[in-house]
C-alpha cells in the first residue's frame, strides 16, 4: 500500500469496524495490530467472552451493512431474571414492553465478522504482530521502532492499555486516570443440560447479593457465560477451590448447581480488573482516540462496545462529510457522552448488585414502565433511552435524573405500590 489516508491502531472490535466502514468508501486504510490474527490463533488477553449489543451498536453495524449478520448470531434477552437466595425468580423486562431486547453476542465471532468485512474491501490492509511504539511529536505519524508511517488521520483504537494514549501522555498532550472499582470479575461457563440451556435463554440472569453479585448471559451453543463480581478482598480471601465452592454454595447455590466442573474453572480462569478510565484530551495533530483507549468503563450497563461503535459511526460520518480538524470535533462531541455513560455504568452496578431485589425499587421500576406505556411521548425510561435509542448519553442521563426524582415523588404519594 502507498501512503495510507488513515492508520488505525488496533484490530479489535472498534478498529475493525472502523476499517470496514472506511474501506467501503474506498479510503486507503492501514490497520496495525500488535497481537496475532485472532481468526488463526484464537483470542488473547483474557477479555470477556460475551458482550451486550443494543441499538447504538446495531446502528453502527447497519451503516456497514452488517447488522443482520451479527444479530442472527446473537441471543435476544428481553428481561432481567433475578435469583434470590432461596432460588425464587423475579422477572424485570428491560423495555416498557418485551418487544425490544438486547442481544448477547460472542466477542470472538463478532471480531472475526468485522475483520472479514474490512478485508473484503480493496482499500484495507491489516498488519498483525506490528507493535506501534509511539507517535511522532506532531501527532501526524506512528512509529514502529525506527520506521515512521504518516497518515492524514491516525485513530487509536488499541484498548484500555492504549500505546497511542500513552504516547500522547508522554508528549504532554493529555492526562489519564484509572479509577479502580474495588471489585474484580471471574468468568464461569454453565454447560447445556440434556442438550438445552440450563436456564431461561431469553433473559440476562442476575444473582444480586448486596456488595457482590453474579450474572449469566446465554450463548447460541446452549451454554451460558457466567460472571462473578466480587470485592477484591473477597477474591483474596477465597484462597482455594474448596473455599470458593463453599462461598458459592452459601450465596449462589442456584448458579453453582449448573457448573459441574467448578473447581477446574475456578483454578484456571483468571480474575479480571474492573475500573473506569478518564482521559482529559483525546487528540493531538492528526491523532484521535476512540473506544476503550479514550473511555474504558465498567460493564454494568452493557454499553462499552456500543459506546465504542457509536464513536466509530460518528467518526466515519464526520470523515465522509470532509469535516476539518476531525480529531478535535469528534472529541468535543463524544467526551460529554463518554463521561455520562461512565457515570451511568457505575450507577447500574449499584442497582444490579444491591437494589434489583428490593421491593421498593421493583415497584418504582414497574411504575416507570407503566408511565412509559401510558404517556410515551412525555415519559421514556432511562434504560430505553440508553439501550433502545441513539439519544446522546448526556441527554439521556439528564432526563433520567429528572424522571427519577418524579418517580420517587409519585412513590411517596402512594403510587406504584
């Protein structure tokens, strides 16, 4: 390839979708990825297996002509299904009706679909096992050791540990801070039972326990991907398989019974870090950050991938429109929305962990859905705004806070009981 118009650093979900969109418009694009091709060698890095796909992500995929393909590979989840300590179930629809659902999609298959879509264009070149070592001081070229590659636009889509962001920090162009959640996660696979899903496959399952929780998302092959979210101190305290089994037997019996090889999985599956990344500037010269490189968030609203795909869509739209100073324009638009979804993800962690089993909370949620059905033009639940629309996150959060105040007031007057 001659000098590329765009260099994308990172061939993960955001980078490969961006490459596909640019390639479809015949924009000469070079994608640099430090890892090996995941289609040949499998996924690397201990990333979460399952992701939640909702309207924002689907809108970006539709722009690339890939929505139908990805949706056909997913598992629709129309509701939360809460498991209490006695094994009783409480169902909470996500939307004001159950006609809308988020989808559980597999990371590896989705990444492969996006890589192949980009490769099918004649304008995209992938270079795997190519480690970017930094940026040139003016932000208009990437460095691969002694080699320097220039481009009209450089996109850092290389994840929470972004080398591009670290280079911007070294150049004093931005500052970042990672705020640990104080909790970590470990994944478990729940195999099929008698050839079928062991749990209801049309729901996201939650075991809220106050201070910690577990969830499980369905897969097309009949398995569930379960995730334990424990405080760091809890993981430290559970020093072996027996202690961990005792903890789950006490608090998560209805989940543990579906994990026959629990001891092996507990021993082999890593503990993952959870935190929020905040970056004050995402751009310098021709360079801009997107996705987790700019705004990694905790996973409790299911919006990390969707927010990254929305970055990608807006970047492609601005690039197609010939917008001048694209890096700064994208940053100014997306930064407030990234901050808003980071706040909402932390709010939803507390909600899922502590409140989804609380009768007052459940009554308030039921009232929220009723108002959404009765006066849809005046009242849209926050979850619908975030997951089933493309309303800017910042606007959704502002409306959601006002509506929460109204719901609490109505509840104090005796409604929603």
